[in-house]
C-alpha cells in the first residue's frame, strides 16, 4: 500500500505534481492500494476535488484502489456544496480503517462482491 499524507492547503501546481508522483509510484512499485490521508487538510476547492478524483481513476487503471481517509466534516460539506461526487473514490474515517479495507480486499481478492483482477 501507498500512504500519502497531506498537510495544509495544496496549491494547483503542487496538486498536479502530487497526481503525477502518485501515478509514477503506483506504476513503479505495483502497489494494490493507495490511502490519501486528508486529516491535515482544512479547506478543499473544486480543483483539488477533481485532482483526488483523477488520482483514483488513474490508480484504478493501474490496478490499485484508492481510499481517502480522515476527511474533516467541513471538507465533506464543501465538496457537497461544490457538487463534487468524486466517483471512484472510497472513504474511511481513519487511515487505519482505510488500510484495513484495502488489506481485506487484497486478502480475499474481492471488492464489493466482485472478484478482483490479478496483476500480471
């Protein structure tokens, strides 16, 4: 698993670099899960919401599932108010819960009742 912890506000350039770095790391290390810890993020805008969604889609294409953990209620409210549904992103209340979810999927080879693709 790849654990990414975000602290403070991310500027657009930093968010784009984060997306690129995560994609390269997932491809190079062949991880099966990405946990993005947002517990240190107080504010999120529509651009960052889109970047998170893009990271999930990109990771899924590279055979890795993404879980966002530790989202503050104010951040969740903002995302809803912006109309962002973040398809492909799963959430967990804590980093530990996110890792358990991804670990269970890896152990049993299933997600949402469907068999998971095996990596070559």
